[in-house]
C-alpha cells in the first residue's frame, strides 16, 4: 500500500500516516506521533495536507481524533 500511495504522489511520511490510520483506526495526533516517531510539527503539516485532499477526517472534539478515508475512495 505504501508503494501505491507514493506512486499517487504521497510523501513517505504522509503515506505512513495514512496507512497507520487505516490499520489502527481513529487516533489522536500525539499517539500517531509517538507510534511513527514523527515530530508533531511535521505530522500536523501532513495531516492538514491530507485533510485538504479529503483523505483524512478530523473529529470536532478537542483534542481531535484523525481517521482515514477508505482506500477505495482514494483510488477513485
């Protein structure tokens, strides 16, 4: 899945975040950052890009939980 996502134009970090969210379900940014060992600043930039592309959703609660849109929708 990582290779497919990078072929589609995802950065390596964005692809890792997306795959993590699809396998682990909704997560807080802190948990994603710790699990993938990504600096929070870089993670938030990536999450914002993924949200703008419609690939990741954020909950309205605080702190927000992020969830991935299904892989099938990305391929469309």
